[in-house]
C-alpha cells in the first residue's frame, strides 16, 4: 500500500490512535478494499425510504449494505448498483403483487393460442403507431419484458 493519501493516514495515525490502524489495510487488498456509491436526489421524497432501509438518518455518513445483487460491488454496473438500492426501497415487492404485469402478459399470449399480440393485423394508422412505438422501446427493459412473455 503506497500513495499520498495512505502515507498521510499512516502519519496522522502515528500521532493519534483515534485515526485507526492503517497497517491493517496495507496487506491483502482483496480482503480489505471498500467500495461505495452515493445517491444524489433532486428532492427529499426518497429519503424516508432510505432511512427505513438503514434504520438511521441517511446524512450521518454510515454505510448501508445489501445482498440483492449477488456479486462484489467492484464488478457491478451502475444499473446493478441502482437495482440494489431499488430492491431495498421495495421495488421488487411488486413481483407477485397486484402490480406484477408478468402474469397478464403471459395470459395475453396464451389466450391467443401462443400467437403474439404484436402480430395482430391492425388498421394502417394503428399499425404505423404500433411500429413506431415498438421501435422507440427497442433494446429497453420494457421491450425485453414484452419479448420474454411472447407479446412481441
């Protein structure tokens, strides 16, 4: 472990034990590294949910750990880190609830004997709108959900 910040920490810690034990972090970085993500919000609407997760004021600088995404944070994409946060504020609780759209999507295709609702012949103006709409959502989570459930 070398570097300006680390050397400064060692120097400060040598003067006062309140600054911890930097030598404990000087060996195996795989065992001692720490990663974090910061959430910036436009307003305070989400803060009560974050406080409920961590069971303390989110502004005191403590950590909140997760476990929804099953890999080390350093290997996560920003989407996966956001997914971890959304899991903790309750978004996955939608699955299996009245807000879960997967069952109606599956049912739609099954009620049409396995045909895709997107393949229905529509009047020309509706067909143009459908084509434009599908093009707009292509390569999104919504499109992938519709595809997975045989709607498109």
